[in-house]
C-alpha cells in the first residue's frame, strides 16, 4: 500500500491514478471488507490515531494522499478502506520498514487465527463470527501473575 501512495506522489494526482487503475481493472490494496460494506469502524479509529500521530508535524503528504484515495475509491466503487489501510499509514509515520508491513499486520492476527482454528477443530466446521459482543464491559484487567499458567514471581 505504501509503494502505491508513494507512486501517486501528491494528493492532486489521486483522481487520475484511480481512473487509470480502474480502467486497467487492477485492484488497490487496503479496500473492501467481507463484512463491513459501508465503512470498517476500525479504519475510522485507525485514521484518528494517524491524525493524532502526525499532529504538529509538517510531513502530512502520505496521510493526505491516503484520505483522498479513500474518498475517491468510495465515491467511484463504494469500496471502503479497511483497517490495514490506515495501519500501513501509521507504520509509515513510525518509520517502520515497508517491506515488513505484511509480516507486521499478519503477526497482529495470530491470536485471533489461533482461536478460530481451535474453535473450528472443536466442532469441525468453519466459523465466521458476525455476532455483537453482549457480555460485561470495562472489566478490570488482572495483573499478569494472576493469569492461569503465569509463572509465579
């Protein structure tokens, strides 16, 4: 995703870039989601994090291109940005090497993937969670030493 933003170069070049890409029937990374058809709520939160991250800095070009690209893709194809889209932008501003971006994003999902595999193995069926959490909220987080299996101090 970051090479794409660097290729675009400046916010004013976004509409022509999107037109050219769509004409060539190419897909843009970071857009569309299986569940969130209108907007990935995590992407909104991630965009706000990036906005705070760059406040007070003079280099905002990558974020401006990202915002313009998001708006253009939604206007033309009704494809919303997904959470990975703004994660890439945030990592760019944190000087994270772009060649490690995919590895970083995948590593953040390992716990969830593992949980799904264990659940699926239990019932031998594919699970696609679409439910809203309705359990208790704002529970205190236990100190690490009280977690099951944690080593004693």
